[in-house]
C-alpha cells in the first residue's frame, strides 16, 4: 500500500506505512530486508526492524533512555537474540489494535539518535 499525503503533508496509510516513511525520512537512511522483515538503517546500522503480517505489526528499536518506561507497557518486551540486553525492545500490536503513534514516533527518534553518527544527529538539532 503506497503512502499518501494530505494537502498539509500528513502521511496517510497503515501504521506500518506511516512509521516506515517517518524512519526513512531521517538523514542517510535506507531499507534492507534481512530475515523477511524491513530493517531501516543509517550508514549500514539498523535502528528499526519492522514487520507487518495478517496477525499484526511488530517493531524493534534501541531505547537507551526510555527502555524501562517502554517495558512497563503490556505490548513491549525485550528483543530476542540477545539484543534486549543491549537496550533493544520489541513492540507488538494485533491487527485489531491501533498503535500509539506519538509514542512510537518518539521511540523511533530515540533509536535513530542512539545508532546514527554524532554528525547526523547534530544535523537534526540544526533543522529544528
């Protein structure tokens, strides 16, 4: 499903499409598809893993500052494969649930800033 924009520029579409578009809007990002899911990377390092199935949406991201807050949510668990020990969390939503977009947007931003080189993060501060 392609991402659509309104006249004001807001992204319309599924939560997956909107979050993917948001992540890819960061400087020097690209998408890769290891293990059959989307990995959004900055300079070759993943900061977001996403998957959309008929069962629902899943996202994994690194949260060095808000990890404990995130883990208090029913829909969040430490990411498997040892990544949870490094600050990664996974959020899962059934196809019937509406994900908290503002919260996920903030977490994607935190993850990008945790993984991206300092020069790219500095560009974000100048753009604001």
